[in-house]
DNA sequence: AACCAGGAGACAT
DNA sequence: ATGTCTCATGGT
C-alpha cells in the first residue's frame, strides 16, 4: 500500500557503485541535498573511484565535502572506505565474499557502522538486507506504540529478511523513508496515513 | 532563531 | 552490552 501511495522511488541514483558508498558516508546525519553537493564536487574532480579518492590530499578533500558537514571526520571515513575497496579489488573483487563476512569486513572500516554497512550491502552488493535506520524505527514505533531502542531496532527488524529479494527490500526501504518523511514526524495525529488501520498509535501530520 | 537532517566513534558504566 | 557525548553545516 505504500507503493500505491508513493510510487516507485527509483532509489539511490548514482553513476557508479562506489558513488553509492561515498554517498552513504557523506549523508550520515546530514540532509541529502547537502551530501549531494559534496558528491558533485567529488565527481567534478574525478575523485569517485577508490584509487583516486585514496590518493587524494586529505585537507583538500575536507574542503570539497564541507557542505556535507562533519567534513574532517567524513574525509577520513571516505579515504578509509576508498582504501578498503581498492585493497579488496573493487566492488567486483569484494562481491565474491559471503554476505555475513562482507558485512563484518565493512564494519571494520572506520566510518562504516551498521546502517551504512547494510545500505552498502543492499544497494552496492545487491544483498537482501533490511536497513534498520531511524526512519524504520519511527514507523515501527508508531505501529507498535512502543519506543524502539537501539537493541530492539536491531533484532526486531533483521530476521525475516532471509527469503526476501533485494530489489523488494530496496523499494521497501525507499518507501519507508518517503513515508516517514511525510507522516511519521514527532507530532500526533494524521488522518490520511496509509498505515492508519494498523497504526495503533498515531502518525504525525507534517 | 531554534531545530533538524539516512550515524558513528570514543568512552564510561 | 547499553547509554551519553561529540562531531558540523545548511535549510526551514
């Protein structure tokens, strides 16, 4: 029903797989439009490849991505990720690994935490993974009427995904983001929420 | 002019 | 294992 309401989201457009990786890091705790500016700067300088980004000057990189916020930190994160992909033989080289092993390896990279790792698994490596992000937590908390803490956010959302197709999970994640943005903010009551039937608590009007 | 936007790491408990 | 604190910028 979310699909009917919001339509296909065409999620995460990017020219290359590694652009998605960079985007996933740059967008952390940041509005997409700000991350987008940083990506445009990187793209204009041909820095959106693991080797080029790993070789870039850190201070210069910091200036390029300043619009995305947390620039000094994210510059380090980006280069750590670039090194990881370069050392691993790029997306192609890494894709021979099993999902669980790949996830562990990603989590070992500075700047790649659970959400970013799962986003990369789903959108770069096409693995069927549920993304338990803040938006999903918001929706589940509205549906259940309970607060979703970090622990239950992790456990409650992960197990049933094994049989799902990655394409569906991509779309679902995108729809959840769209819905959470439109309805599940912090204020109460919404009359036209598509989840209203099962929405024991309430959704928020914008 | 406060408030928020696809988090993650360091650190303490 | 589970909570705080900090990090930084641009748009409403």
